[in-house]
């Protein structure tokens, strides 16, 4: 978990959808610094199925040392948004940070999606984000540390993310396109970025999509809140980025991600719009006891596989454990060439381990250089490191014995 540094002390955050879930988690993270937080959401009265109201969230903010202003806001309503912005400025003297978190989701195909749902998603995700940004920007321009952070995904144009729920993807990508445009429009004046989870997050929306069995495959909203805290602590020159929470935290020195898991050690479900195709997500949810509401319809076409290296590392993350770390005690870096070139790391040295894209934070014990196709074969159990090294397909910098130790983990990974 990421400790607070005090960088948001005295700052004023306007957070939409902050009565629960990720929005509330970001509010509470800021409150620990003594920030001012505007809780802008629709829930004023307790909901029979959903936790929290703007008033209960505001009380939690103040209990942690922050100052709160609860505002009933439907971000589709221009007057409600403008009234909330005016109240925030009157109470706190300005606004430094806007977090566009409010969102609507409906994962159905074109023929199954009523226009009322289409209007709802476009109205909240796209229009609401644009409207709230437009209303807050004049005040951000007066701030010494202005930020807009949209909880929206990288613009992945792989058709698999459109074919089963075109309306939702178009609406959600609308939030990301606001980042793309406003970051350039206000470059040098306001930092405008997007943040998206690497894995599913345990929220009311996720429970709706996967049922009770999905929780153990999720991380808590704290992982997004900690990543948001890092981003919002950066200068205004840090702008135009589409960020993933885990990447942000690892770059900031957080190595033990297991503390964010609802059930530490359990395989995690990747989030939408990254590398795993919808069919693979639905299959994984079912394998671990969840009931995906978004299960794609049967198709004669083979599902897109996405990036096979990312898929391999997802499997690797599923077999990491403290015992494996204790028996290996090494930090690996993989420099891959070929069709899926890139740099990846495997931490079998600290905590319960970690794996992902990019260079490790510390000096690696072993650097393994090879073609990405051979890497896939190696972790599928079809090519042993020893054989690859002898045949010249694998170059090793560092302790060769540590490279050979990977065979134990590969044997476990190839069974999944």
C-alpha cells in the first residue's frame, strides 16, 4: 500500500460519483492529506442495493482529517453541475483537481440495447465528463497545481472491444477522447490524464457484472486510489497519458501488489480494454465461480488472442506465491525481440512476487534476451531454458543458475 506524502494537503478535489467505489476511495486517500473534497453524486438517500450516500462519504472524509462538501449532482444536468461548482468555489476558494469518475455501463449488443440505455451511457460517460470538465476548467486555470483525471481506458481499437457492446465502448472511449483533446488544448496549463485498472475492481458495478463469485478475482478500489494519488501529485507538465494503475504504482516503487487483492494469492481477473479478449475474461470468471453478465454470444470465428506475451504474464502472475519467491530469490528482466518486442520483468525476490511490462525497479539478477516466439514456447513448457541457452536462442547476462531455476515455475505455469 502507498503511504500518503501530504502533497494534496489544502487542495480541493471535485470528484464525480464519489459516494461509493473508486470515487470514494480517491476521496478518502486525499482526505488523509487534509484535502478538501467535493462529493458530487446522485445518491442522497440510502439505496436498497447500493452502499453509501454523499453524506456518509462526506462524513468518512471528515473523519480522516479532510473537509467535505456533499452535493447532489446528476452530471447530465448542466444546472446541477454549475451549482455544485459554484458551491465548491464559495466554500473552498477554488478547485485544483477534477476527477471524472461517474460512469454508466450496459454490456449488450446493438439490437439488445434500448436507446434509453444508449442515452444514459452517452449522457453520463461522454456528455457528463465533458460538461463537468467545461464547468471546472475556468477554476483549474487559476490553480497552482491543476489536474483533470478521467477514470477511462486506453484507446484500444481492437474490434473485440466493440463487437459485443458497441454503445458502452463508444461512450467510455468518449471519456478517453476528452483526455486526448483537452490534454493538448490545455498543455502547459492543466494536466489531463486517464487512469484505468489492470484488474477487475470490487465495486457494486463489478458485483452486478459477475455475481458474488467475482469478488475473489478482484482488487479493492484502494489500488486505483493509490495510483490516482501518484498521478495527482505530479506537476502540470505530466499530461496526455493513458495510465494503468499497476504500472503507475510499480514505477513509484510499490512492488507488493498482493495487498490490494480481495483474496491475496487468488488469480486476478484482467479488466476490459487491455489485452485479454472478452471471451477469455468470461471463461476465467466462470472457472473461479462467477457468473459473467457480459458473456459474449457464441461465434464461429476464433476469438482474438491479443498480445500473447501479456497473456503469458497473466498466467505467470497466477502462479506467483511467497513459497516460489523464497525458493528462487531472483529478479529477472526479459528483453524480447521479434513480433512482440518489449521489456518485461519477473520479481521472484520480494514479497509474494510480481510480473509485468517494463524494467524492474531494482538491478536485475538475470537479464534474458531472446525472440518473443521462443519466450512463449519456453513458458508453455515446449522449450527449456537450458536447451534454449545451449542452442543460442537465449542469451543470459548474470547468474545462469538462476535462469535454470525458472524451469520449476514454468512447469506450474504450463499446467494452467
